[in-house]
């Protein structure tokens, strides 16, 4: 994920005025696999209706959003956003 963010920053620096946003499908898929990895969620097939997976017998939906301050951790917030 970090490499994708770096590539976007490079493209936007190279082409001022153009925005290279990561699209919703890519971001959503990354969110699903991150949630599965960190929380032990068993994912259903891609694009399953209503729920994305389950953990301990409970069905779950996984949501992730992209925002100007979206990062993986507090260290990255300080590094990328000077916060």
C-alpha cells in the first residue's frame, strides 16, 4: 500500500494539477485483505453480496475509505502529513 501511495505522490509531482486517486475497488480490496490479516476474518469470494467474510461465526462487512489523512499508522501520519 505504501508503494502505491508513493507512486501517486510521484505522479502528482510530475504532472501538477492532475490527481491520481486510488479507485474505490482497489482500496476496498486492500481493506478487505488487511482486515482479514489483522483480525483473522475468513473472507468470502470477491464481491459477495452483503457480507465480506466472517469471524467466530459472525458475518461482517468491511469498509475502508480514502481521505487526505488516511494512513496505516500514527508514524505515517507524522511522516506524510506532518501531524
